[in-house]
């Protein structure tokens, strides 16, 4: 259920409507826009007439939300969600660039990576301290020590930090060092983790699972939002298909589809989306042209010697080229980068 309050509706009127919804068995989520306050009611499936709410003082209109995701629906915030982290905004006309190595290896490597990202014009450094690897014998990350190194490098070069959280027990340590908490593809439907992230007060970057539909991605976002954390960033990172020419199949069409269905910002990860560095630049251009609010790419000072995912990781020069091309495409579609 979605209740749109009239422009200028008083707080008393709004609270009266919230009380009525609660009395009817709804859990109410409030979104205050520039002109209107929107109340999203999640609850009973019993049939009732929305007109019973439309007659209340201060109510402009009332609608049923038929999609299974209520809070992530575009109807909840028709104007879109803009996430502000310090001087960086995600979801407005500027295309944000998040870049860095797959995993944090040592202090010199992450500091040099941060320097490359900052010089190229990126705003956020990415890097894994806890790495979910297919093989138990692969490098699993440096843990908190790696996060400490990345935070230090980010501060030195004026960047934000995004890093992956794999377990709800890791949330406190990630919140101490990272500005954005990333949920990897393997954990997109780890509902216990998502529920705990709903209690967090830092933005969450939610990656699409390797075999997940768009609706399943939005329902995972709903888990986080239903806990009270509305600052969710969706990430298209490629899905698994029968095609073997690339590591994954980068679903560029998911970007405009998500922009129509949800108010949440959408970013694209062409590094994981293709698995090969030669394809990262063209897919990054395509993602921005399709409407992505940001990019998440891998770059390393010496990718051929990277401890993980070297094949899909850009060289410093390739990252510089990517940023130049992205600025050109963003300008062509009325945005900046």
C-alpha cells in the first residue's frame, strides 16, 4: 500500500494516517520528498478499499503496490534515491567511479592503487579484505589488517572505501573502515546477512547473483530496506549463461529495466561481467550509455602479478583510458563523470 500525502500536509495529519495504517496491521515506512511525503505500508494481504484511506485529512492519493517488492519499487520514491556520502553523491546526474584491486595484498599495492584511482578521477576505492573464493586453497584476504591499509590509503588520496562483507559478524569491523558495505553475488540471497545490514547505517552495494532474476535482486534489496536502511545501491555484474566466451554474460539491459522498476541507484561491474580486461572498456561505455549511475571496475598497479582476478583487472593506463571514454559517453547522454 502506498499513501501519498498532499503537498503541505501537516505532521499531525501524517501521524494520523500512519496510526491508521498501523491499526490496520501495516508496517509503515516513511519517505519525505521535496513536495510530498510518501507512506509505504507493508502488511496484510486481505482485500480492502483504498478509498478508506483517501478520505483521511491530508491524503492526496492511495495505491496498491502489486509488485512483491514494496520499498524498492519506483512508486515508493518516484523522484529516485540519491545517496550522499561526504562529497560524493550516487544516483544524481554524475556517474561515480569505484575502482581498485580485487584483493588487498600489501600496503604498497593498495596505496599505489588508490593513487591510480584518484589521479584517474575516481571517487571510491574498492578492495577485498575478506574474499569468497571458489577454492578453499585460494587467497582468502588479509582481513581487518587489509581494511586498515585501505582506509589509510583512501584517506591519503581523498577517496571513499567500498569493501565486501561476507558474514553478519563482520559488519562491525567493516563499518569501522568502509564507507559502503558490499554484498557479493554469492551472498545476494543470504537473507540473515541482508536482515542485519538493514540495521546498519551505512550504504549497501548489493550485487546481483550469478543466476538471479531482476525481481530476485529487488527482493534482496527489500530485505535490507525493510530493516530501515534505504541506502541500497544495486550492481549488475553479469550472470551465468551457456556462453563461454566471457566469464559471465554482462546484462546491460538490466540497467534500464532496473531504472524503470526501482528508485535505487544502479551501478555496473564490467570487470566481473566479462572476466577479461579487453572487454571492460567497451562494456563500461555501454553501461553508462544505458543509464548506469556508476561503475565498479578492477585496476591494479601490475595486474599480471595480481594475487586474484588478474585477467579481468585493468592496467593503470587502461583505467586512465576508461575514465576518458566514460566522460565522453556521459557527456553525450547529458551526464558528467
